[in-house]
């Protein structure tokens, strides 16, 4: 086996990195995940994820974690309601009979991001996940790498896999290609005890998802576990909007005032979100890696997930592609069909870039549709099966 007597370091403990560690651990590979968080409770996890049959769910199936997922996913959270800016419902599939259809490519069960992370963490041996390990830099040592962390410790690895997200510190060791701004910014908020604090919105949400379109702007939201709602105001803006706006994202009244101005045509019901969200709000400029990116394959280094192919969220593919990266890379590294690690990694990278480019293109196109003048009719037609 190519990984026999090799130390594997995965930098970053998101869905992709943890899935890869689980897949390698099953084959008794010496693998360590180095995660910057001090522990599993260090930060609030983002919006729910819908996992797809041939990517996220396929990876969980290979990792022997599908039963845990089935016991934890949020039934009904994939139900969608589409409204206009006045909160008039123009589409809902809530009345459709709910069926569990694992194996059906159109079944996309939703799971809270934090719950999925816990499933993956619990599947790893404690010694294989090293918390409070903020990566700073690495240097070549022999045929491998010496990784240096903020707390002063250093660790050697024969192979390093960057799974450290959009602002990856591993990626520059492979390529200097950087992401570009898509033209869209999303402002993220979160509401705890949402049925009590945001009853009008919760009544429309009904434990599922809302997509509201109007005036080339969106409000997108989904049910999270423990009665929480995660939501996003999504709009076209100049790059670095957050810095140029001068807004204090920890000031609820200031953000509410901004919303009333920026979304002036929208019904007052939506203000319930901004009146009851916890602070700070999180501005997220939506970036994307170039669709034609490439780099020279190295024998002891590669990247997965957002570190490799950051893309907009408008096709629901980010986490799914990261988990599929983990699945495909593990297959290449564990295969006996390749003469060396560089060849195995090359096979993975070529196919990964190809499929990621296709999904990123779809995501960019969807983003444009969702922020167009006729977004409401376009998206309603899509979800009702008329397009």
C-alpha cells in the first residue's frame, strides 16, 4: 500500500478533512487531523447541509456512517417555501408526502452542520484529532514536511492534505492562483429559540427552508437543530462591501437600520429576523476559484474542499464536493493501481478539478439567476418542475 509506514497530516477539521481521516483510519493508516479550534464547541456552525446521493452520502456510506446520519438528519428540513418580497407564498412542497428515499439521487436530506461534524468527530480515535493546532507554516524535511503551529509545536508528516477552507494556508504551497469575487455578498444571522422570538417567520418556515426573492435581492434561510434559524440577506454589492459600508456588525440596531434602507421595498415581516438575531452578524463575500485552474502535482501534498475549489453556495455543492474529494482521494491513496503517491495524487487532482469546475460554473449561474430581475419566476419554475 502506498501509505504503508507513512504519516498523513490533514490540516483542517471540516466535513472534508474529517471524512478523509475516517476513511483512512478504517484502513489503519497513520493519520492525524490538525484543527485550529480549541475543542468541538469552539464556534457556532453554519447553515444546514443537504447531502447528495453520489457525493456526501456516498462518502458517509463508504465511511460506514450512514446509519448515524439516518438517525440524526432533520426530517422535513428539505421542504422548501418560495415567497416574494411581501412574504406572499408562491411555491411550497410542504404538503407533498414525506418519504425517506436513500439511494434516490433526488433525495437530499438535510442535517445540521454541527451535528454532521459531531458524527464525524465521534468516528475518529481521540489521538487522530489534534485540537488547538493553528497551522502557521511548513518546510520541507527529507521527503516530507515539518508543520509548525501557533503554540510552538512542530509535527512531521510524509504527506500533507490541506482541508483548511477558503483562506487555506496550505494552498499557496501548491499554487498562487487566487479566487475571484462573484459580485454577491451575503450577510449571515442566527436566531435562537426562533418559534418564540420570530413567530411570523417560523410560521412560514415550518421547519424547512425559505427562499424569498424581490428587487434583485434574496433572503435565504433554513431550520437548524435546537430550534434555531440560520438566515442570509443576499445581494449584489461591490467587492469589500463590508469594509466600505462602515457598518458595525455587532450593533443590532445599526444593522436593522441598514436592512430597512437596503431592503426598503420588502414587507416589515422580514424585520423580525434582524430584530431578534444574535450578534455579531457575519458578512460573507461570495468568492469562487477560477474554473480553469491548474497546478503541478506534488508527491506529498494536495488539497480538498474549499481549499481546492471554493465556489458559491447556490447549488448546495460545497460540502458535498469536499466529502467527495475525501472519498476519491482516499481511493487513490489506498489503491494498488498506482506506481507511486505522485501518480495517485495526480489522478485525484485531474478529476477533482474537472468535476469541481462544472459545479462551480453551475453555482455561479444559479447565483446570477437568483439575483436577477425575474428571479422569483425563474426559481419558482425550477422548483415546480416547469423549467
